[in-house]
């Protein structure tokens, strides 16, 4: 045997201390000690009886958070993008017509995913900071006759919370499944999966739930399951194939669960704890707190001479606020100054809002008025010390 020619990396031979920061960007959010403690419990096998019990608790918690009684409710092993792909890969086949509402980056991502599997992608597009009227959606449903309509509930790139009422009914009238991305809004803005006729909905763990990224709750209606389990071809992804995931999560009523993949066991501990905190808080209380704290923040912004990007107050996403980038300033200098001098993360725009906005996330445990005061103080300080052009 020849000697090793790649030595042990020096960086791994000494400890690394992770800094404590205030994560007030669009996600991930700070993780409370209670959830960190839950995630540090002893490892179990991924199909041990106790792990299965935890998975059952998670299913019940997701059903509460989504306000659904769907049997096909589980958590994908992966971030919100994995849930987006799970939803589209399982419900859409090559050649199918789909309709994507694009009012920010997440509609663009959904369209690209659908295009990659050979779907006929049709889009309705509106400007950043806006949303669609139901009559616009109905007109597109009538024109394109899609099997699936995608809509982002909380568009974190633009700061819009999209109205949901009546859209599911329209989709069903045109024999179309209604898919909702609620990654940035779930737990912070009202949504009722069953009552609002949503067929597929998903979220991420790292937003309002304050859980580390890596698990993505998702739920499918019976209507969606009928289409998925009668499709002519297998989903393009084995890992995200709902027939396997349904068995792994005990959603298919079979007596035994077969091995599909090794789930992120300690991440499931954390997800269970995040859902438990939401259940203890109460959905309606969580919705109200996020709404009240966001309004308090918006009032404070105007006091220091800044302006919310979304003009319609009813359309402002309570969890992620977009702020019109201060004229004359480089937004990168502002976010960098606040990180360096206040240990606070806020973000610039994303996708269609790049260069137009600053983004501030107040989600879960981060949604409180003392943190708002801290952010306003940091923004005021940045505006005093960052360079402003004379143009």
C-alpha cells in the first residue's frame, strides 16, 4: 500500500465555535433552546417503535398546522425545495399542462421544475409586490386546462401574502389540482387546507416553526391521491415517490412499513418539538402575534423614513417584510454594516426583487416587539453611517 498523500486537514484538527447571531432574514430563523435540546436526544433507529411514534406525532401536528384531515400527511426528508419537487414530481407527468402563478421567485422555481420533467408549462405573471385576482386565475384555467395550478401563499422574495379564498373551488371546477407553497407563511398567516379546497400543500421547518432546515411537511388530499396513484408512469424520482413515502410514514394503512430511506431521526425530534410549540401556542394566537408584530414593525419603519415595499397593507406577508431599498444607498453596505456592528442578519432582494428591497424576517420566536425595536435601531444606525450618494 502506498502512503497517504492527502494529510488530515488542519482546519478539522481544531475546534470551531459557531457564533450566536440574530437571524432576521427570510430564513432560517433562530432555534429556541427547547428545540435544540430535543434535537440532541439519543439516536434511535429510523424504524424503531419510538421513532414511528414520533413520526405519528409529527403527522398529527402537521394536520393541525395545515388544518386538514388528510390521511396522506407526512414530512419529506429535505428542505422546502424537496417538498416542492415531491408535489410536482408525483402529480404531473410528461406532457401534462400545468399553470404556474409567478409573482416572485418561487413561481419561477416551480415552473423550472415542471419544465424539467417535460410538462407543458403555462404562466400567469404579475409584478413584484402584487398578486392575482380570482378572475385572472379563472381565465387562465379556462384557457390552458391544466392538471395542476401552483400558487405561492407567502412569497418571501416580494413580501406578499396571496389571498387563497375561492381559488380551490375554481380549480376543481376546471378539474385541476390546487398546489400551494406555504413555506414562508405557514403558522404566521391564516390558511385552512381543507376548507379552502387545497389539494397539495407544503412548508419548510426553518421558518415559523423555528426548526433547523431539513424537514418539509406536506399533505395531499384524497383528490390528489386518486390522480397520483392512477398515473400512467412512475414519478421521475425514486426518493420522492409518494407510494414509497406513504408506506414509510404509515399513510397507506398497510400493517408493516418497508425500508425506503434512512430518515433524519434527530431532525424529526426537532420537528416534533416545533410542532408541539405551535400546538401549545395555538394557531390563532400565532397568526395574531405575527400580524400585530408586523404592523408594529411597519409603523416603526415609517417613523425612521423607510417604506414597506408592498403598498396594499392586506397583502403584506406578516412573516417577511420587504422594505423599499433606501434611495442613494448600496443595500449590500447596509446589510453588511448591520451584521458587523449589530450581529443581525437581514437580507437584500431575491429573484425579481434583487436591488429593490431589504428583507426582514420575524418568524416564530423571532416575532416579538423587542426584536423589532432592535432591528429599527440597527437600521437607523446604518442609515447614519453608510455612504449615501448625492445622486
